[in-house]
């Protein structure tokens, strides 16, 4: 009960309307990430914490131009509307870069990738059903499945991605998850990308056991080194449901993402979405389409990739230079994150408190990405290399290095 | 299985991924309204069917100006962001017009009113729980609660709104709905507004039985005659959860709505929404706020109200003139709809087929708004008076009158 209810003179004592919540909502708690948020957003911090695109790289000028083109186009996108067909066609073209051959009818527009995950969870997951995720994983998937109060099955990961042997053993032992959630490229928070062999084996497992894969490809267009490996959906167009996002390659503020799925599922998703929020913001669909139509994406992506690559390299070099030998980390080929493992006995939450208080540096402790007991992840931390320019990255890593008692050195071998 | 899966050579026969859907999703069917949609959207129809704001009254110029102000403001709303505080303050001011005294902390921004309903359903409704709605009601509430596979309890309505005696009898007989969904002003599809006495009794019932009311006020700002009656939330700020929408008073395309709820529930809604789609489109929040900041809403609302009032009056007069005495209808004080009851034995779906084929006129048959057996609603139709200008309304009603075998007459008394 809050003091905002004070004006109501007849308010009875007792739980009031809070006693009317659905059972699962009564026990709901903010995610670990949201709980430490105030610590992470203290002003003046050098922050490796939040996975936000670099503000200075957001396509402001291109956005302004696209918006003006929409406004000048006459027919303003203010009415209720069916999904914008031109945008679907543009996404079909973009998917070719991920190796995916699909049709407009298989593309479903969503209010960001988070809605894609939420709708797929509702599509596939029974109340109290099973869902398989990696032990350390983007906390948004936990938020998406929570209303169904599922049993979370956790699968370990290594430097090539989700451990398919462990997954197979789980399936052989009788587990029947409604789906397996994976992030094949630029994993959040692990920073790893799945090997091609791993992708093929995972798709085979999905088909053999008839378990759908939900592929979160938020970072698949942000690859820094070799040519991109194909998305899982390119390997199996039936059992893989692909979730895409414009948040990291255009701007989070437009809230537009997409699903690529078999057409029969798209029509059910459409009914589900109608009950959730009717349409994707029409103005955002049109602005994005105008941006893509102007051919502005390739140039923007090239700029973002080059800058993020430089930031990643700066972070890796600074860690080599400043962290003790007992600390290891992943070397991301894509995405925005490095996963750092501290020596046994270290606790990343405790380190975060000291980092914020003593060195004004922030990161997200590994435990924030775990549904259950964090295990090894308790001594891990996620560092985002995308948000800050190189000098600030170097300064932040130097400060963390001081806390970790590092001595400047050369030649450590990255470990996962 | 669709031919879009043909490229996959390994596709096994059998249900494939469609066999992996959650139970409720496997039985999902488009709403009745969506099924007749193709009939309703045939080109060249005079259509009273869809509840869309009049395109020519959408605030295009004000939208352009607001968007340009946001663009010129410098800091583009492209990043992830917390809900826009200025917009919440503006909503607090707007709520005073509905008699509601609330604080910013009680205002929760949503991706349109539909998301408001969907989130409240997830907040309050257990899987398989009960929910109470009127027998004929906006089909979006059915879509919002469907994932919880609830038991739908239906309550009759009369010219003053939901039948509170029937609701009370239901509660006394042991029904315990997670919430009661009501549309106190400009009811969709019934076109009625609740009397003040009815509002007070309903709020008393909610408090006595500790049953939350979800108040859908999409049309509360579109009142045409006397001063508006207070929203239910003004009568009871604890048990009433208010859902507001900018779709009918600004534009559906921005997909912005709001909930007014006790502050303790707002924090849970925020966690729920985070799992659903993270944020409301930031660009839409800012544009709307700039529109409100320019003071453009009162003038826009006055224009819309005057025009919709004229259209309503034209429809009522044309029905008096053209429909047989055996046909009755509601006289809306607010909103966009008139509910027409045909003589016993008539079937509105059959009439729709003839209306579309023979007279190129469309409406929504009453059965589309019913969860169960439509009963009386099978001979009812919903006419939207907002979408077409007066001449087309008069022409459309004259055509329907021909089909109904009406003779031109004077002085029929409207019935509910």
C-alpha cells in the first residue's frame, strides 16, 4: 500500500488490490540487473555496464532525413495500419547477408526484439513448461518467459557457444523444452560466436528431437573480423525461429524488430500480437523504411563496425596490459561484450561495489545473467566495449586493473 | 505446412514445428472480426465497420510541427530510455478532465491501450482463472486475455451500461473474476455511457467484493453533449485500474496509451512491460509530448468532437428517416458507435452479406463482439459514425434502410 492511496477515505486495511495479483506476479522481483541499476548509473562513472549503442554513433542525421522524407511524402502514417510491406521486403534483402533465404510472408514485424521473444514464448511455452537457456544469458529471455512460470533448464557454454553435448544428454535424459534460446553471434553476455560445426550440430539436434530453436540475432550484423557465419535459420528454416532487431544497427528508440518463421506460424503470431499491442508504431515503421530505402544502412553499419572493432581491440589490449595473469576473457568476433573471468575465490558483485566506490568504474557482475545459482559466473563480469570511446575504455580498464592488483605485462593468452 | 518450407529438403512429414505450439496457441483462431475483415475492406464500400478515427481529422499538421520540434531540439530520442517524465506530467493534467486526481508515479506508459489491457490481464489473471466482461464487448479484451485461457463470465448490459444487479448476483453465487472489464463512456460496441448512479454502484461492488475493475476509457475524451461524468477511477482510486489511449484523440499510428494505477502496481507493470517490449517507442513519446506541450490538444479535440457530433446526429436522423419502426438503436453520448437491434428473426451476418453484395455497405455484425453464443446480439449490428463524412453516412443508411425494407417515416423512439 502506498501513500498515493491516502485520498481514498474508505480504504480498508489489508492487502487491498495487491492481494488481487496473479500468483506469479505477487512473487515477481526486478531482475538482478535492474536491482544493481542505481549503482551502475551513478553520474560520473566510467561505465562498461549497459549494452547501449554508442550515442555518438546513432544515425541522427540519417534519422532526421528519413523522418523529413516521410513527412514530405504526404500520406502521414498516423492511422491504424497493416505491417508496412516495403519494410518487410527490405528485411528479406537484409536477411541475405545472414545467409537466410526467406519471403515477405515469413517476416513478422515486432515492437523490438524483446517482443519477438515474448511472443515466441507465448506461442511455444505452456504454463509451467520447460525452456532451455544457457547458464549465463541475456536477462531479457528470463523476463520474456516469466509469465509462464517455466522450469528453466540451463545448459553450459564454452568458447564455441552452447554445449551441444550437454544439451543432447539433457534431451536423452528426458528433458522436453518448449524451445532452446540461443545467441549464435556476439553472445550476450559471453561475447562468443558459435563455430559453424556447432551451428550445424545444434540444428541437427533441434530437428532430430523436434525442439524449436529461438535464435536471437541482435548482434549478427555487428561482426568485426572474418566473413559472418550463416545464421542458424539459414541452416534449418523449419525448426529455427529467428529474432532480429534494429536496435543495435539503427536505433533502440524506434522499437522495431522482426521474426523470421514458417508462414503458418506468422499468422498465429499476428493474432497474438493483435492481443498484445495491435500494431508496430506506424511512424517508426515508415521512418525505418525510408532510412533503408535511401541505402543508408551499409554506410552506417560500416562506420559502426569500424568504430566498435577499434574499441574492442583497445579493450583487449588494455586488459592484456593491465590485468593480472590470473584473469582471463573471451575475444568477441561480434557484438558488444567481453566476458571476464576472475581468479577462483573472487566475487564480482563485491568487486563492483569497490569499483564504483574507489575507482568510479562500473560493469555488470556475471550473476545478473543467471537464473539459478551463478556458480562460476559469480566470479565473472560483463564488459561492454561499444558505449565509450577508446581513451575512456583504456582509462576504465586501467582502473579495474589497479583494483585487481594487476601488473603491466605482455603476452597473456585469452581463455574462456 | 506451407509451400514456403519447400526449400528444406530434409523436412519430415508430420506436424513439424506446428506440433510444438503451446496448447492454447494450437487452437487459436482469428477473432470473428478478423475473419469477416476481407468482406469489410472490399474496395468501394460505404463502410460503417471499422472503428478508425476519421483520416481527414487526424492532426497531420500538428504532428509535422511536433516532429520538427523534436528533430530541431537536438537530443534525438533514439537511445533506450526511461519513460518520458514530461509526458507523464501532461497525462496527469489531462486526467483532471476525467475527474481523476493522480500523480506521475501512478501513470504508466504503454504501447497503446491494447498493451494496457494485455499487461493488466497478465498482472491479475491466473492461468484458467475467471474474468468478467459484458456479453457484447470490444473484441480486443478477448484477445488480451486469451493466452491465460480464462473462463469468461458474461454480464448483460442495458442503456445505462453493465448490469450491476446481474454482476452482484454472479458474485453472490460464488464467481470470483480476476477483474471486471468495463467501458464506462462511449461503449464499444454498444454506444452507451454509464449513468453516474451505475458508476457509483459498480465501484461499491468492486470494493465490497475486492474485485478490480479495468476501466477502458478509449472514448472518454470524445463526449458530445453534457459535461462528462467522472471516470470510474475518479470514484475509486484503489480498485479501478484506468486504461487510456491517444489513438482516438491524437492518432493510432503512434501507439501510445497509459494506465493509471496504484503506485505499487506500477512498479510490477514496469517489470512486466520490460519482458514484453522494453520501452514505449521513444520517438513517439517525444513527438506526443511536443504536441501536448504546444497546447494543441484542446483545439484538436474541439474540432474532432464537433465533427463527430455532427456525424452522429446525421446517422441518428437518417436512421429515423430510413429504417423500419421495428429497428431500434442506442443514442451515443460519446465515442464512435451506434448499436442497432433488428427485429427478432433477423440475422446480422446474413444481412451483412446482402449489404456488401447488393448495396456496397458494410458494418460489423453483433456476433463479432460475443465470446459465446451471441444470443440477442445475433440480430444486432455496430455502426461507426466517426469514419465517414455526413453525406456518405446518409447515403449508407439509406442503402441499409432499403435492405431492411424501411419506409420513410418520422418520430420513432430510440430503444436500446
